[in-house]
C-alpha cells in the first residue's frame, strides 16, 4: 500500500515543531516532510529524526520572505544570487538530514516584468539548481499550485510543469504532484498520474474543499489511493492537509491503508 509521510508544517500543530517528530512516530508514521528546515540547526533536526526512527523524504528550497507573502523566488529577475545561495543552503541541510529530494516553489509571477524575462530567469535558475542537486545525488521537484489559494502563482497546471521541465532538460528534475492543487485547477487526477507516472517523484494529498483530511470532501480517496498502488506508484504520499479538528482525531482515514 502507499507509504505516507506526515507533513509536520500542517499536522500535529497542537505542539511545538520539534515535538511533532515524536507525535508522528507515535501515530505510526515512519516518514515526514515539511516546508522549511532552516529555522533550526540541521543537527537538531537530525537528532529528532534518528530518535524516533523517521526519514525525511522532502523539504523545500528557501522561498523568499514567506511572512511577506513570497512563495518562491525562482521566477524573479534580479534575485538570482539569492536563489543560488538558497540552493547551496538546501543541499547542506539535505546532506545532513538524508533528504533525497528538494522541492522548488517557483513563486508568483512578478508584475511589470516582461514574460520572456520571467521565463528565462526561471529556466536558468532551475537548470542551476538541478545541476547542483545532481552533484549532491539529489532530485529536484517542481509543482503546480492552485491560484485560488495563492493568487498569481506562476505554475498552476501539470502541463505547464511538464513543458517547463522539458525545456530545463536535466535528468534529475521531476514533478511533485499535489492532488489537492490539481483537483482545484484541473481534476482528472487518476488519468493524469497514470499518464505521467515516470515523471512524478512525490505526491501530496488533501481533500477539497477546505484542504482537510481525506474523506472530508469530494476527492474519491477510497478509489484513488489503491489505484496509485495498482499502477505502480512507489514513492511517498505527503499528508499536507489542515486537520478539521485535531490531528489525531482526523487520522481515522489512514488506518484503512496500513
């Protein structure tokens, strides 16, 4: 059956971040993911992972000033040096933490900048990141994000991501496919995963509407999760949802897949 990773940015928020590792393990998870490790020393995070028998399957590259609303800087001309420094920082953390793949949130399309300049900046930044990660034995991921939750996000559909990765042309760049974002923008979840399975290295889930746990909305997870198993998806599925109440109260859906 699918392998699930607890997203510690979204789950177990009832306790401080560093205590969420213990909570994840106590609830049966053997893998975790989260947005950003950078507020904490890598050695502190590594000790939490090791103490609770957890692997870290994913974190993001630095994404600019999050509190100010930035959601990535790869599309921003003039921020290339900052982006490259962030790639180096992410690789250093991933090396210590044993993280095999890093996701790049590309950011919001900047206003008043010629589209050709935005696109050229994005392609060049992703090529640089891919080559740097390749040297470290890591995979770079790129995802589409719905523009209802994040207006202006530069990549909103799977086809856009695939076309971009074709242009980047590096072998270690793959798709992070978020079922929640894809449902809001395009639907056709099962068919899309099946059509592009070799290019999808990580999947994340949440239900719609509300971005709560599976079973609270319209996505047919009772069909979709076994289907992913049947078609041969072998990666992790990140549980990147907002619990409707508490995390533990909403984990009943997971028991059916263990």
